[in-house]
């Protein structure tokens, strides 16, 4: 599953190929958030993966945080270094995207629980909080 979200061919089109890939990032777009959202989409996950997270209520702050810290982080860490760097850069750039720009991406997501991600700013805040704040703590 880890390599199914950002394929190597997509990564090369999104990032530079030099050794300092963090400084060679290209501009991303809201659709690129699927690198994260795909880990929640029942249309992408297999049945076993859906079963693991179908009971999560994303409207509950504690459950949303657990989803980010557990499921999302686990899948993220299974990606290779280049994909993780691209995903983090997508989150950084997403801070400049409006809710209007993000809404069409989120509307395509089918959560295993049947819920919709209605409060996009809240969800993005939780996602950024988990991944961008951890990087700051690690000194990256």
C-alpha cells in the first residue's frame, strides 16, 4: 500500500532528481493531497485496510488525532524518503490553498465509515499538526 499512493514516475515529475531534493521541489496543487487522503479512501484501500479504520469517527477530535498518529503516520513512514519529502512539501504548500480549492479534492473521498470530510479546515489542521509539528520537533 505504501508505494501505491505516490508512484515513482509521479515523484520524478514533482521533484528534482538531484541529491538535495528538499530545495528542488516543484509547485504542487490541491489534487496532490491524494498522497495523504488516499490512505483514507475506501476506493483505494483494500477490504482489510477499510475494516481497520471503518469505526473511526472523524468528527470526534480524539479519534481524528488517533487516526493521524496511528494510521496516517504508519502509512507515511512506509513510504521511501523521496515520497515522504514530497508529501511534507505538499502539506507545507497546502497552507496557501483556500477551502474552496480543497473542497473538490475532499468531495471525492469515500471514507470506510461512510462519513464525509465536511470540516476541511479542521481536518487539514489535524493533518498539518501531526506531520509538520513532528518535523519541527525532530529539527527537520
